């Protein structure tokens, strides 16, 4: 891909694609990661590549849950680190919580690549959000030495840190796999997912689902995290929120045809 | 990915994914190819992963156009060869026409990988369709030495063979780029596209668009090519056909929500 000017109508989408293909080249991603990203692109197309009202509400609710958590944690995988590692480190810095790498296809090489990338991304995070530079430098990055397991989940993706995911009450999990989302909810945790497919198992199983593109919604989430007056809505109806998202997609698809 | 039994509900989708990740490993694909496949997967999900009635009609119309063509040609790219090279060779064998490799990101290495893969796929095609083994062995595979250019198209993707795409009256182009589709239509050619996104420029610009998954629609197309009584419908309304596909997607999305 040649140089793309920031004024290009599809600049954000092309930059996301570039971050992912670069990450694939450095061994950070499983082979199916680019395919998963493409699926997301199609659903984002059906959202008109903008944050819909229902997503805006979910973002505020996720901020409220994270702010009122005892032990929040941010769980990241390859695509997440590639697309928005610095923003997620900043989110963790604001919440004073760890970031934990947890991936579906766990190999020592991929774990090492992701942990190294996150360490390097502290600098990018500090450049983007200099007001949090102190906290960013202190964010614990977990994943290297898991000492716990998520119950009812097979394989290495169940591995986690006792002082990270295992003991968390509220988890922010962008781009999650459906099984793991379900297992975390079954543990009684508040699972805040970010997923572009409103019909996915993750979207349906999570406590709160932000149906929005990761790099577009995180600046909005960071804005909301500054607002310490946000209070969780104990009557949050995730199913209704997802139906609102689908209605928006139906409207856009109908208009485009 | 471990062994997947053919009875798995998502067998076809998982096999398609495996063919593509294998092809990526052998250098057949551009770096954005897996992302494009993922976009297709999402649209196929909205079709319920089945061939809808509108697509069935488009397949028959494409068969009729190919059967009545003077100089048909089948244009293939990386994803096409990876997913359905043998079926497309068989299609060419039945039509007694060439297959021409034409790719967006043309490098000598990728062209070589694709031309070699097609040569090897003659054997797979013969195993699948033994009744055409003689014709399959004779299908000209073009692309190595382009001696013509598609007008009004920049870059190496405009390169083509004078006795292939340049002189064809009817072109079957699965998974085409929008610019090239438009340039081929502007040359007065009948462009038969296969594209899972009914809203894409390719889908909208082509003469006939089959909105269906490549490996699912090709056996149906091959069936139709045996029926030599098919006659082209000169009043084919592609826009209306695409609207029918979108209606089907709207119905499925609405039901799923």
C-alpha cells in the first residue's frame, strides 16, 4: 500500500488494515486474524463506519462499570494490540489496572511478540496522552506467567493470571472469542465486550457490548473515563441495545440498496 | 486448525479459510487478501450461508452468456485460485476457453506462484470432473506474458493478454476489483462477476452479478453449463436482482436480531 493522505475518505480503515498487516509480518497474529478483521470491516460498513447512538450509550455504560469496579482488567489479543495497544494501555493507566494478554492460539513466540509490542507501545501511549505518562509507565502487563485457569474452558486460552483476569470483577475484552466470553460471564464477572458483529455469541453473551470499531470507540471511552460522576445502570438491557444496533444496520442496508 | 470433520456445521467455511491461509503461506496472496475474504464471510453470514433465489437466477444467466459467447475468458486472482482453481479450470474446459491470471498487486513471485498452482490444479480438476479430463489438460493458462492493456486503468492490473481478456466478449471475473470491472464494462464486454457484497462497486457495475460464495456457486454454474439450451435474457435487470439479494439479507438480519 502506498502513502495514504489523512484526508482520504477511507483513511481510518486503510490505516487499521496497515497496522494489522504490519503486525502479521512481525508474528503477532494467528493466521485467521486478518480474516476476522475483514468480517469486522463488513459489519462496520453496515454501520456506515460511524459510532451509532446505541454504541454511544454502551460506551458510557462500560465507562461507568469500569470506574466503579474493584478490580478491573483489560484483556487483549493480537488484533487488539495491533490496532489499539496504546489506547488500551492509556485506559488501564486511567483505571490503575493491568493489561493481560490472553490469546486463542497461544504459542511462546506470539506471546513474546505481543508482550514486547505492548512494552514499546507505552511510548506511543505517552505521546498520545502525555497527561497520563506517569501512570502509563506503571501499567502492569500480564500474560507471561499465568498461574490460574478460567473454569469450563479448554486449551491454553483458559490460562490467566490470578492477580489479573481471575480475580477481576469487571473485564474489558475487545474482540473476544464467544466461548471465553461465556466462561467469564459464568464466573460472575461483568464482561464488557467490543465487537462489530451484533449477532456474534460474544455480543449476545457479554454483560455490555459496544458494537463499534475499536479504534473509533476507544477515544470516546477514554473521554468518558475522565467523567467520574458516571453511575452504572443496574437495569442495563444489553439485548435491547443490540436490537437498536441491528435496526441501524437494517436502515443503512435498506438505504444503500 | 485441527482436523475438522465434514459433518461440522461450518465445514465449508472452515475449509475455505484453510485453503486461503495455506495459499498465503505459499506466497500466492497479497497481504490484504485474507481481510477481503473476511469481508466476504460476513456478507455470506447475512445470506445464511446459502445460495439465495436471486443468486440462482444470476448463475443461470451467467451460464447462458458464457455458452453463447464468441470468446469467453475466465479471469482469476489469488483468492480465486486458492479457493476454486480446479472448478474454474473445469469451467474453462467446458467452454473451451482460457483462464487468465490478472492480479491487483502484481509481482513476478506472486504471478509465478499462481501460474504454478493452476498447473498443479489441473490434476485436482481431473479428479473432481474426470469426464472433462481431456479438455482440462488443454485449457490455456494465460498471464505470464501480457501483450495488451485495458484502457483507462492505471498500474500493472491493466496488463492483459491480447488473445485472452483483451479480445474476450464475455468475461467471468470472480472477486473482482471495482475499477477494473468498470473499465471492462466500458470496453463493451459482458462482465459476469461473483461477489458476496451486493453493495460493492463491482456488484453494481457488472453486467450480471452472482452474489454467492465462490465455492458454493461454482458447482451450480458447472451444472448449468451442461445445459446448452440456456438462452441469454437480453432484458436482464441486474439492479433488480441485487435488490432481491439485499431483501434476503434484510430478512435474515431482521430474523437473527
